C-alpha cells in the first residue's frame, strides 16, 4: 500500500489549489485531477470529502481533496522522527553558536 507521504513525493502535479473560493469554508488542497475540477468550478460540495479515508489510509489521491497547508510544497523526503529531532537540535546548536559570536549594538 502506498501511503499519502509517498504520494506527496511522487505526485506529478506539485503544488496546491485554494478551493471553494465562491463558498465556505475556503480550503487548501494538493493538486490532483479531482481538485483541478473543483478549482475550476469555484465551489466544492462537501460530498467531495466522503471518501477521505481512501485518500489518507489508502493513498488514492482522487478519492477526496488532500487538505494541506502552504508548507506542503517544501516536502522533498520522508524522514524518521529520530532524524527530524536530531537535525532540529543540530540546527539549533549551530544557530546558537553563530549568535554567540555576534556583537549587537545597543
């Protein structure tokens, strides 16, 4: 089974659409054939979310709009939690070291 994470990495239509601009709620979703049609129409029926489990648990990118934020375009790999934590700590320590060498005018 291909997970949504893997689909994000191999998707052929990178980026997102702002959907439902002519109604509420306005949402951001990954580009797909389904969301392209919704984007063109400007209105999304809530029934479009009926098969959302098939999207998130089955990897079917056409089952429902894959809701996402702006940062989804920054995803270029799938990392373990351990790797993310170690990279975050390393980046934090590097930044602190750089800042400790800075002089600031008061």
